């Protein structure tokens, strides 16, 4: 993709595309999916493409996604006029238009034909090739889709049984689904080196918080009790339950309000609970970054 005569934003778009698509395509077959948040057919196709990417990861196939609303310049270079539009790229060049192959069997048939013709080395997928798959699982978790996330992380474990990130993701997916006993069983069966992995520790924190998940009536009762002036115990209980119920904004707001009112209550219990939530969500998550800024303002502003 030529970069001469581009403005700064266009050059940045080209650089991102080179890093996430062109460079991986030098040695792998990249399935390039043009999509958008508002596109219903795109959402239906996403799980199919993700499953194929996992199934074919050890054959040198990776999935790259381009949001046409965020990357309009890149979409224009590929003359994308409708979405989903899907291409197969190898060594920086489109080698097939997969747009009309919407079913898993159709896509696999075309990919098998391409792999038979192209000089792509099969065999175990290198660790860095798992990064896009892990990102898919994290995206599914962020969307609240525990079933899809669990499926993705399970398949990653089949590829790399030593992936702490995959085990951690699977446990968090099970926690999201309320399958706490199954999650406990997975954690108990892990070897010592995996049990001590940072991603597994994060998952263990998420699982512990999920044990407090209330039903709607219980959450409403806790919220009502938390409205009573000075009832810090009720506010902490509500924050725990709100997070377990998936309402992390409400949980974060409640804990930050407690810290602002009395940061030393019960030896900083509200701050400790907020930090536990940060660990469960992940310190690099954008939501956590925003909450940490709010916490810093309270403590040091």
C-alpha cells in the first residue's frame, strides 16, 4: 500500500495496517474482515471467522479485523462498498475474495485450497500467533458473551496447553456463565507453574467476586439499603453484588464514593475492594484505567 502524499492520519492508518495485517501476512494467510458495530450480518459472521482462525491457527492462518468506521481510509483502498467484506491476504496481497463464502464449510473449503497452493509452513503455531485469538476471547468477555469466550479459550488451550492467558480467560468465561464449580475444578487441576500465572491469578479474583452474584430482587434490596446515610457496610455489600451482577460502573461509582467520604473506613476496605475488582477486570482494561484516574484524583487531587 503506497504511503507517498498521505496526510498524517492516513499515514498512521497505513502504519497500523502494515503492523496488524501486512507483516503477519508475510508468513501466514491472513483472513481480513471488514466490519462495523452496526452491521448485523457482520456480528453473525464473526463467530464463524473466529472459529476458523482457531481451528487453522496451527496451519498458519490468522484473523485480522478492520472496523470500517474507524479505518475509512483503509476500507477505501480496498474499495469496500458493503460489509461484511472478507479477503484472504498473503505476503501483503489479496489472494481470494471470501465475501460470498458465509458458512463455515464454504470458508474452510476455500482456505484449504489456498493452503494447498501457497508456501505457508504448517505445524505448531508460534506463541505470537495466539495473540489475535486471545484478543478475540477478551473481546467476547467484554461483550458479555461467556459461551463464545469459553469456546475460543478452550480451543486456544488445545493449541497451547501451557497458555496461562487462555486458562485465565476460560475461568473468567465460566464465572460469567455462573459455572463456578467447573471453574474451581479447572483451577484445582492446574500444575503449579500455571496456577501461579498472572492471568490465572486475575481469573481467580474474578471467580471470587462472582460468588456474590445476586438475583435481581437481592440486588435491588442491597441497592435500597445502600441509600441509608452512613451505612458503609451496606454500600460495600451493594458494590460487591453489583460487580458480580455485571454492573461494574455502579460498583465502581459506589466504591469511589465511599473512598471519597471516608477512605480509612475499616482500614481502607473500599479501596481494597476496588483494587480487587481492578485485578479481576485486568489492569490494562480501558474501564480500569478510567477508574484508576478517578481514584488518583480522590487520593492525590
